[in-house]
C-alpha cells in the first residue's frame, strides 16, 4: 500500500479521534451583559482551533518503541520541509497517531503547535537528529513525547506509560464497539458452513 492509500485508509479513524476530542478545541464562555440583553444568548461557543495537521505512523516502522513527534527536516534538493512550515506558523494542532499490529490506530496525541513554537522546541537543542529516511532523499528530526509533555504542548494523549491528560473510550463508546464486534461475529457465523 503506497503512502496515499495508507493515509486515506486511516482518515476515518483520525476523524473519529478529533470528534471524541472536540471539547479540547471548543471554549464555552458566559455571555456578556450586552450579549445577553441585545443578542439573546446566555453562552457563546468559540472554536479555538484553526488547522489540525495529522499523521499516522505505520506499525512496521515504529512498533511500540518510538513515541515522539517526527518531523521531516531535510530534502535532497534543499527545498522547504515540514520543519520549515511548522516554524513559519502552519497548523494550530497536530493529531499524531500510531498504528497497532492489527492495522488500527492504537495510540495518539494531540499537540498544540502554538505552544511547541512558543517553547522553542522546533530548534536545537530540543530537536533530536537528523536521521536519514530510507528513501535516501529526506531526513527527519524528532521531539520526544516526554519533552512535549514537560513543556505543556500535549493537549491529550493515549500513549501507554506516559503521564498527562489522557482520553480513554467512555463506556458508551466501548459498548458500541462491543456491539459492532458482536454483529461482525454474527455475520461471520452465518457465512461459515459446518464441515
């Protein structure tokens, strides 16, 4: 599966993660007296987010070992890379996920890119690397998850073994998933004929 096909296959799962974490990008404010009297509102909802960048790391390349924010930093021909774009202000948040051995998203983190920029983490000495990619044309640097956590850049995460705000599936989501699994098993049972 090429990169485009892989990314497309992960899109639905990434959207679901963002949907479950919408409370991190909405701010509820009590209406001002003027808003209450003249605009007939008690509360306002204001989106805090602009652009959410997203990436899923394949299980084959990371397994359970690498839990960091990896950023392309060099190209063979010296063109602008991801690190340049992030330094210039692209993106407000980064949804960064890791595929598990079953091909599903197993862990993820949502990183506040504005806090990353403010903390200076996009520059040495915080960046680790560079490491050449296997394509022979690019290289990458990385910021360890613990460094992101220590600098208050992680909005939430589900990475095992790290402290900080985590999001775990609520009971209704778990029950919904169990129901879907049960339905899938029933469909398989109906298709299997006894030998």
